[in-house]
C-alpha cells in the first residue's frame, strides 16, 4: 500500500510541475525568448578566440539576464522578477537535459550556473557608477576567452541603456528586437 501511495503522490507532483511549467511558459516566454534572441546575436561571438560553445552562449545569456534583473529590480517587481528568475533557470535546466547530461551532473551544472549568475549580478550591481576600466575588469572575470572585451562592453552598455528606457511590462507583453 505504501508503494501505491508513493507512486500516486509522485504522479500528482509530476502533473503539478508540468502544469506550473506550462502556466509559467505562457506568462514569461516573451522575456526568455528575448534573452535568447539577444544571446544569439552573432556579432557577440566575433571576438571569441575559438569556436563558441554552449558555455559561452550560456555566459552571455546570464549576462543579459543579470542586466535585465538589475534594471527592473525594485520592491514593486520583486515577486514577478522572482518568477522570471525561476522560469529562466527551469528553462536552462531543460536545455541542459536536452544536451544529454544525467541527473547528478545536472544538479552540479545548475549549481555552477546559479553561482556564476549570482556572481555576475554582484559584479554589475553598481554598474552605472563604474568607470570604463572597472567595467572591462568586471567583464574580464566572465569573458576571459573573448579578445575584444571592449566591443562586448559597448554592446552591453547599449543593452543596459535600452533596458532602462523600457518598462518590465513591455517585456512581459511583447518581443523586443535585439
């Protein structure tokens, strides 16, 4: 009997997770797709000293996402941004699973990516108060395989500026062009 209840409970949890992912997909898919679209910009990879890898794309995705959260972080947006954060990391986990990583390595990879992301958020927290040299130093931490970090800095300065001119609601409702 215990086994039956356990299986029933696990089935209910799986259905709940699938439902939550479906609901979240409809609600935050525009933001996720925008961030993916920004990350797919081929010009970002021109200064990479080798062929780009999943980890390079992920690093640029996380930088875009860090700037996104930095720009819209306030008390009013706190709950929505937490939901967006949860959704994006759920999507990343699904992507990692699609690549073929097993359950144990997925947990380690996700922990590494979450730590990397929080490090990025910490480094860009006072972005607008940093000098250009300090910004290049911050980017060098995460983009060591890129030759022309100055070009990436210019790109992210523009990205950051464009984010500051829009509302969070504009990203929730529509697709923005990179």
